[in-house]
C-alpha cells in the first residue's frame, strides 16, 4: 500500500487535526461495546437471563482485558506501527460487536466477547499514543492527547443515544450491529501515514516532562531552518529513510522503567476514585435530597466538566511545555477536594439549605479535576520514553484499567457497609496521593534530565555519535 493511503484507496497525508480525529473515531468505536452493554443492560439482562450484577461483571471484564493486555499491546504496536495496530483493533471491535449481536445467548458469551473488545481498546489506545507522539508537533500534543481522551465520554454519549433511537424500537442486538459497522468503516478509513514522523524534527526539550520551558527555544532554533532556506540534505535523507524503514525502538532503560511504574501508580490511584465517583454519584445525590432525575443531570454536568478539563488542560500545557505532571498534580488535588465535598453533602450537610448547589460544585470538582488529567498522563508517558510511545501509553492504560475496574468494586463494598459519606472520606486521600506521586515523579525526571545534561556537557568535546541525531534522550 502506498504511504498515506487508506484501505478505501484515499490518498492522504493526514495532518495533526486529521490524525487526532481518526483516533477519536477509532477509540469511540473500540469503547462503544462496553457502554452499549451498560446503556441497554435492562433488555440484555432480560433476554440472557442475567441480573444487573452479571452485567457489571461483563463490563468489568472489558476493562480488565484492556488493562492487562495494554503493555503487551504497546510492545506490539511499537513494532508494527500505529496504522496496522488500529486496523487490527477495529477488526477485533467489529468482530466482537457483530458476534454479540448474532451469537450471544448466555452470560459467558457476552463476557468473553466483551473481553475481545477490551483487547481492541488496548491496541487502539496504545496505537493512538504512538501516532500522536510522532505525527503531532510538540507544541500541540497537549490538546491532541486531551481530545483523544475526551473520546471516552463521547462513546458513552453515543451509547446513550442508541437507547431511544434503536434500543426502544428494534431491540438491543441491532445496536451492536451498528457498532460493528462503525468499527469496520473506521478501520477502512485509517490512513497508512497516520504515524508518519514529523518532517520538522519537533522534539521536546530536554526539560521534557519535568523541566518547564528549559531548552525549548534552543530546540526550535536547531530544528527549524530559516525562512526560504532549503532543508539540509542529510536531514531530508534521514527523514525519508525513517519513513521507509521504521527501526524497532530499543528497550526502555533501567532509569526509565521506575518512572513508568510511577505513572501507572498515579493512574491507578486517581482512576480508582474518579471511576467510583462516576459510578456512585447518583446515589450520593439522592442522599443529598435530589431526585434520581436531578442527580442524573448532576452526573451529566460533571462528566461534561471532565471533557472540558481534558481539552483545556492540554491547551494550557501546550502554552508552557514541561508542565504535564504539575497539571496532573493540581487536577488530582482539586479532585480530592471535590470528593470531600461529596462526603459532606451526603453526610452532615444532607437536606440542609444549599446542599444541592454544594453537591453540583463538589461533583464538578471531583470529576472535572479528578477525571480531567488522563490526557496529560498519557502525554507525560510518551515524553518519559519517547522511543517507545505505545509501550508508555500501555503502561498508563494498565494503571487506568486496574483502578477503573477495582475502584468501583472496592468502594462499592465500603459504601454498602459504611455508607457513602465515610467512603468518600476514605477515597479523598487516595486521590490526593496521586497528586503526591505526580509531584515526586516530576522531581525525579528533572534530576534525571539534569544528570544527562551534565553527561552531555562532559562529552561535548568529542565527535557526535548517531545518538545525537535521535532527539532527546529518555533514559
């Protein structure tokens, strides 16, 4: 296939906006099966003879499969490239959705097929991290990753729309047929040039994740030729060679692996609390005296706040490079304050004047801040280890999968025995711990980068080796 073409035969060289849009569509198609199962759970449970708990197990299996396969998927994606990985992921999603529509007659059928869809999400998400890190300029990656992560709520919205459009009139199986068609069309539309390296060598500065703007101006001067000047021949040759023969990236070094582990820990800690807030916000609102309908509106408002936070925080990080983890720490801290507010509105302030307004504010803080950092954490991952961006994204996704599947189960158990106010008071420090981990990680990255700069200065008198042309060192 000619570089820059899709399976539909379109000849394209996708720019940053087109790459981001393609990934949003692919992620929506990969996540829709799980959200459809939740939105249509009543009809599915009645036909398959399972209860609400059984539906919960099946949806949890989807996220467990995505989390447990994300790191192996990242290794594969870094070898085969994002376009092929996304097409395979869309094939898995289409197969899973079509099989659910045609073949699912028992609970275990549904669970196994949703696990296949979870593998699809792992491939698509890690492929997305690789594509954005390579095809989107450094100064626009924040908003690109934030938009990518906004696709999750969008998939939930699409699933919700199927309830009145398809589910109520045609049954739940045609909705999954529609999901299969969406995945198939998206897969055919993926361009083979999706993760083509930027022709302008727009690498992040050495300060990268932890170092602010240090070195950014120097990198821009080095990498961008003067206006009207011809690009050096050796650089044109290097870019063309990289496009033709993408080399297998090296393994992460021993100094990078602990940093990725801290990223996964932050994702798991904050993700466990944020997913629990999304799951149990409606019953918490009812404790505060709201009707189920009004509590649902609060959840919708808070979910939209999380979408806005993901995109706007990306815009802010693009304006000041190297502040991804600082922004993660701030958002997680805001989220922990919101979780404390939920404890108050469902406890000592329940049924008090103004408790409903406080609940809305607390919910927006808990989900807007506490669930608005996901794009930044993926961005931090690919900048910690830029040589293997899909693997870095897989590590973050593994943490999110662990927290997203384990958090609601653990905090649901606590709420059943201790009540929601006490449960939220226990959850708030866990969210705050993610802010601490992000702060520690930022400090460790700065220490690492400073030691690398010192080593570079010591060896600057020698001849530059091949590594000097590969962008910033990550480990």
